[in-house]
C-alpha cells in the first residue's frame, strides 16, 4: 500500500466528515495499516460529542459500515487491482470491540456444533461481519460455514464439515 493510497483515504474521509458537518481529523493506524493492502482510517473522536459518535457509528455499526463501504467503492473506482486498497474505518474503538464480540460468537458456535453435531445459526450480522466470522472459522478443518436467507434477515450457518 502506497503513501498516496493512505493520503487519498485520509483526505476523502476528512472531506466526507466536513460535508456532513462533523469537524474531525482522521488518523492512520499504522499498526493495522501494515497488513498487506489494508489501510485503517481512524476518525479522531477527541473533538466529537457523544451524540456525534453515536450517530457516526449508527445502530450495530450501520453508519460506520456505510461510510466504509463508500470509502472502498469510491477510492477503488477505476483503480487497477494492484492500486486498490482495503479501507477500514474505525471510530472510538468500535471495530476492535466488535471483533472481540465476533470472536466470542464464533467460539460459541464452534462449541455448540462440537457438542451437538448440529448446525448453529448466527443472525443480525452485517455482510462484513459474516465475512469476518467465515474467515475466523476457515482455519478449523472440522467446520464449514455458509450464509442463507436474504438481506436484511441473512444468517451465517456453522456446521460440521461434511465427509462426502
């Protein structure tokens, strides 16, 4: 990931916030951005009110997810594959907190499947969260995951890996 990709993301997000009437800087999380092709853009919450933070995160992260989707769609438009970057938008530790919650959900699902041999459904996840859980569980050979249903009621299913 190049400095220009990082700068484009930072500038784009700061502009979006300004247009939205929110005055905040965007910080680059260098520890997270070091992942290949990934850039973490953290909205600085120091100058934001609790109401602004709540509004920017949205119910179950819906607004933050929408901002992140717009960032990825807009910033990667007309870019070659090697020029594209995966932008993650963070605010007030929401992504990190949600990651911990998703890991706990994945662990709960694995325990249920191991104990009962039955599938386990996880509902109320965004598409990005379903991908995260799929990724978390892909390292376990004894499980397989798939999504079923239609938005907004789409569910992630964890089941024992079929032997056929």
